[in-house]
């Protein structure tokens, strides 16, 4: 963290804390354009997002330079908007990743930034604010602040209601978060209604078998699981697993074929890729490991289901270039298959998977 200097506030200007908007007492020494009420909020912001965007904020927060022509001015304005758009998406992804990792406290400053840049660019009543409100609602839920979560969701709902061109993707996200709110309030009836809507809108936007639709199925499955409706939960967990399997297997096949063909030509490995952003990778890990935990509790009755999820995790970590994790899950699958005396074919496919990983020299992350 950078050295911080006490802030000399210029006369007549009231500067606000980046996190809580209280009067500022300190300034970030690295960018000198970001203010804080005290060390606590400065550190929270630094750890969440500021370290990553500190230097990017300088051109946004210093005065526009003097332009010689209207053309130059327009160009400058366009650049500024592009920077803002980049930061909106960047802060959004960072906050989303924290949420999937369960780091709700860290998600808040990043989500607030995404919201503020949206307000600057689109105005206070735009439907573009909705994704940021939803992040803040989800973080609040994670922190047990249900009233605050409801406020953010109310803002989001209001913006969606007023909008004439709200996308299906945004409708889906809104319903997903309302679903999570009602799960937190143990109102499963309402939660199911919203998750069904989430799945409907996500299916319209992306298709029924898309990874972006799978989150709705997953939360719905969790409700049935909590209600001890295990058959329904089981069917939905299987669906979620199959969606992720299809997605990752597709990438995996493309990669392993390309790999064997191009290995000799290039003489070295090229980067693996899941095709997912960091937040989606974190979501995949969260969904698949929690399904794995549930599957493992019934491993003795249905070992294939556990092995199926383990194999998906192998592919995920393989594609994320984390070969030690991939190997770990692969070994677990293999020993379970042997222990349960599954057929030879099953064992050999896992072995093949393991061979492929171990012959490669991935950096262990
Ligand atoms: Zn503050
Ligand atoms: Zn800074």
C-alpha cells in the first residue's frame, strides 16, 4: 500500500471519501485524485479495486485539457467515455469474481465504482445501473444486510420498470437476485417464482443449455435440496453438471486436438483458455465444488455422479492451467472408480485424462 499523506483540502472545495462519501481527510499518494475519510476506507478500497485502477483514474479525474478544435474536443470526449466504459466492465468483473469467491466485503468498493461510473456515463435513472445495483444487493445479502439488499433491489426493479429497452439478460439477473433475497428470507415460494423467471429470461437471451442459464437451475436445485425434495434437486444438479460438462468438454476437445497438432510445429505450448472471464471461472468453481460436496454424500450409492463432477473439475482446472488441481481431482475420480469397482472403460477414460495432464508442463498455479 502506498504512503498516505494527510490531505490539504483546497478552500471552497469539499472532497468526499471514495467509499462512504463522508468528508475526506486523506488522498491516495499514487494518483492524488482519490480521497478517503480515513485509513480504514482507504485500505478497503485499495484491497478491493483501487490498486488495480489507481493510475487509470488520473485522466478521468483531472480537468479536460484545452482543445484547439471542436474535432479534437469530440475525440477527447470519446476517449473519456471509452475509458469510463472500460472501468465499468472491469470493476463489474472484479466485484463479481469476489462474490463468487464468497468475499462479499471486498466486492463492495469495486461494485460501488462500477455503479458510479455508470451514473456518470448514463445518468441516474438508466437501466444501465441495474447490473451494479444487483452486485451491491448480492454483496449485502452475503453480509447478512437484508434491508440494504432490498433497497438496492428496489432501485434495480424501479429502473427496469421505467425502462423500455431492458434486455432479457438484465431481467434474468434481476430475478436471480430477487430469488436469492427470498432464499435469504426463507420465503421459498417467492424464491421459486423469481428463479423460474430467471431461467425463462436467461433461456430467451442465451438458450436453455447455456452456462449463463445454469445459475438459475443451480439456485433452484439448492431450494429443493433444502426442502428435502431430493429427486427434484438431483435432476437439476444433473442438468447444471451437464451444461458445464458440454461447455468445458467442447473447449477441452478443441484444445487437446489443436495441442497435439501444433505442439511439434511450435515446439512449445500455447496458452490454455476456458473462454470464460475471471468471474465466470470463479462461478464455475463455486457451482461445481458445491455440487461435488452434495454428490460425495451419496457416493456409495451413485459413484458415477460423483465421478462425473470430478471429471468436469479436471477439465476446468486443466483449461485454467492449474494442473496440480486438475491432477488432484483426477486422482480422486480414479481412486473412487477403483474403490467402487466401476467398469474398466470408466477407469481408462479417467486414466487417459490424467495422462494428458501429467505429460504437459503447465505452470502450477
Ligand atoms: Zn469513508
Ligand atoms: Zn490512487
